[in-house]
C-alpha cells in the first residue's frame, strides 16, 4: 500500500507536503483506480476523510495537456466551491487552471457578441478566467445562471464538448428535490422574480426553478424532505420512487447536469416526465421545439430530447457524499446515467464496529458496483445503519458525542460558552488544542504514520488556525440571536468566574475576553480571501490571530463540506432535523483523523424527539447529562474519545 501511495502521490508530493499531507487516506487510495479507469463512481466516506483530494488529484491528472473546460466540479455552496478551488489551485500546475463560477460572477461575463474574451478582458475578468481555466468549480446557481446567459451560447457552449469529468460534491444535496407541486398548490409557488432573487433557503428551490421557465435564470436551493419549520427531528421520510423521479425530472439543476453527462440524448422514462413533456409540447411554439436538438451547446432541455437508445456518456461522473444511501445511488443512476450504466460505490471506512481506520486499513476499502445497489449497500452496512440503507459509513471515530438538557436558548448559549471555555482552558493547560489528541485512535494509519508531528498535528503544517468551536442553530434567525447572546454573555461569564475563583481569574478573564463569535460565512469568506490555511502557514497564522474563537451558523446545508481544521467542538443549540443533518454538522469537527467533540444542547422535548433516532441510526450514546456533568467531562477529558459509541 505504501508503494502504491508513494507512486500515486509523488507527482504532487511537494505541494501536498506543504498542506501537511504525506500519504493518502483510505478513500483516496480506493478512488484512484476506478477514477483512472473512467468508471462512474460515488465516493462514500465519512466527513473529513479527504474526499476532496480523492477526486481533485485524479482530476488534475486528467487536466494534463487538456483543453479548457475539461473538468467541472459542482458544489452546493459558494463557500464550499471556493474551498475546493483553493485546494485544486494549491496543486494545479498553473494558478489559472482553476476558476470558480458563482451566480454573481456570471453577470460579469462577456457580452454576447464577444468571441475572444481573453484579449478584451486583459486576462483578468471572470470571463477570461472561465474561458481559460481547465477546471471549473461551479455552484448550482452559477451553472444555471451561465446556461441562461448569452455568455453560455456564444462563448462557453462551444467549449463544453471538451468536458471529460463532472464531479458532484455533496451529491445528495445537489440532487435533493421535492416532488413537483400539484396543480392546486401551484398558486403558492414562487414567481419568476422569486427565482431571479437567488438561492433562498426553504422548500421552493427545484420546483421554483422548473417553473421559472426560460425567461429567468432558474435558481436552485436544496429542498428539505420535510417541513423546514419543524423544530423536532422529523421521522425519516422516504418518498416513493415515482415521486423522487418526478422531483428529479422537475429539477432545473438535474436537467442541466443531465445535458452535460448525456449530451442531450437522454430519454426520460417516468410516466410523469412523459406527461409533462406532452403538456409542454402542446404549449410549445415551433421555435421552442426546434431548439431541443440535443446539441450540448443548446440551452434547451436535455431531458426533453427524444434520444432512441442512450449512448455511452463521454463525460465521467464522480459523486461524493458522507451520507449516501441506496436511494441516492438509484437517483444518480436514474437522473444522470443512461439506463443500465453501473455506478461504482467506493466506500472507505472502519470495520463493522466503527473501529478506528488505523486498525482496519486493509479491510477498510470496499467497493461495490451498484447495479444491485440495495444488496451491495446493505451487505456493507453496519447493523444499525443497514435498515436505513446508508451504507458502511458512519461518523468519524474521533468524535465524542455529548448530550445535555437545557430549558431555554439563553441557558443553551450560556452552557455552550462554558463548554468552549473549558475546551480552551484545556488547551491552555496542555499547550495544544484538546481535540488534537496525541494518541487519537481515529487517525487513519496512513495519516498517523506519516503526518503526526508528535502532538497529533501534521508535522509540516502550521497548527490549525481559526475558530475553536462552531455553534449550530436551528436557522438564520436563531443564529443572529446567538451572536447577540454570545457578545452579552461572554463578558458576564468571565466576570462571574473571576469573582468566584480568585487565582484563576486572570486566565479566565483573558480567555473570556476572546470568546467572541462571528458568523461562519464571514469567517470562511475572510479565510478564502486571505488565502486560507491550507498550505500557507503565514495566512494560517494571520487567520488565527483575526478569527474569533466561535463561529455561529444555522443548521442545514450551508455548512456542508466546510473544512475548519481548528475546530475542537461543534455545539448544536438546536435539534438537528434529521440524522444526516446531525452527521454533517458534527462532522465539521474531528476531521482528518483528529478527535473532536459534538455537544448537543436540547430541551427535554427536543431530546425526546431525536435521541432515539440518532442513537439507533448512528450507534451513539445519547444519554443526557446534567450541565455540571457535561462541564466536568469536558474539563477532564479533552482527549480522544473512548467509549462514546454503544
Ligand atoms: N491524505 C491526507 N493526509 C492528511 N490530511 C488530509 C489528507 N487528505 C485530506 N486531508 C485533510 O483532511 C481534511 C478534510 O478533507 P476533506 O475536506 O476533503 O474531507 P471530506 O471527506 O470532503 O469531508 P466532508 O464530507 O465534510 O465534505 C482537510 O483539511 C484536508 O486537508
């Protein structure tokens, strides 16, 4: 394995070493061969297990001597797209090999008459960057806005045939779509001006986009499977296959992606799709019909093309998710691949008891061709996840889960601050962040063996910088409230402790004075603008100095994929809406084999609603602790988890 690893990584070794990466993680090893063989794959590994590099490295290899627009990566949020582009740029041969495409940059693209963007733009405009780049990292709304803009037809469509690889990061979010609205509920659907307004949160995304028609760039937003106002963990809702297919067919993003993967020769199979096509056909003008030629450069709907037999797609599809499921695999195959085309599920995880990857590297890698998806996924799945068809992947083994009861938001934030304070105190006492455990069993062998600089941190990397804790709230509104509460409560906490604890007062006051919070989005934006932490020690140090120790964000898809290596803990002050939301939220900590804490503060009602399901689905203990017991545990145990799992 080491020889393989050396060969695989030698090309990019210097750049990787600057990132603190010296040997591949299991998913990176497992993904290499299938991607090189140009198979369609779904990379399924836990949060923070290195899925980005697992596809970025092979993608960069595919760029060798390739023309512009050879690789397209789609990621659900602006922040994640920037993060991926930053990783790719750090490894790319030329910085302008990689460009990002957001909805707001499309407006700055070329006027329709321009044919040579590079000269007129002086090489610096988004248009020039997008034309020259060989790897494009786009958000769904960037892609959709581009397809609807003149720039697409006149400049970029001609480049599209060069596309060889399409990567869908967080594919479960990208494909998530609710069944199209019934005729009676259409009156409540968003208008085209709503759609133009951009990616609002909530349940109106895909169908709103579908309804917006050709007049407006369709906006995209992930659609929750249940009421967004639900405050309690909703029962897992599995819509029927037909409903899922209808939703996929109605999604503007899926239609755009389908056009890319299938070159416009896709035949929709569901009855609903045929009905929709017939209805639209009746209303269509001759001109609209003529535009559905199946040409890749055509902005028409690929899903409407009446291709007889689906040809083998020329674009390779790579998808990633830490929360894949059997139904996701079916959706990807239905939506984006010709019938009968296999999608290989590349899975890397620990053994069945979720033992650390280091103890099970040899058996950690399982691949399955998902033509018989259910069987393959279920066979790999640990007992407690098999029911849900989630596959063999669980939570990072370095994560320690704590649950405590609080009766109000005020008391949750107070306790969150005390918890963060305890973790910072632990770091002060031990000279290292508590979550970077010295002997963290969670570290994959390949990481632990090569990267451990003695304190659990990569030897060649600056210490992780940035926020130490992430407070995840129900929604944006609550997040604002929490920001306010933090600014009020942190100094109060400090003063109270200073009075009560004499000698410790100075240290407490010092720590508390820096217990500030900022919205996660602002921190990430600053980090991206400032060059971020990856591979840049100076930028890391600067970010560390500037970053408040607490980031605040709303639960949901906005935090998907974000990599904050400095996080010691994620504190949930709102109940997660479902198991996947919990998985992705707490997965911001304990990344890359580190240890970390997931602290969930709930009212009794919230705890009753969600603890059973989290425990059953994830195999974690959700026993609720008292405030004192939680703080005592954090004070005592900043180290690696021991028996957090049942
Ligand atoms: N081989 C490696 N050695 C050391 N660190 C690595 C290696 N591969 C990735 N990392 C680091 O691991 C962290 C997590 O990687 P990444 O963001 O790709 O995780 P992910 O699997 O995509 O997580 P998520 O599911 O949350 O999106 C990053 O900080 C990255 O630099």
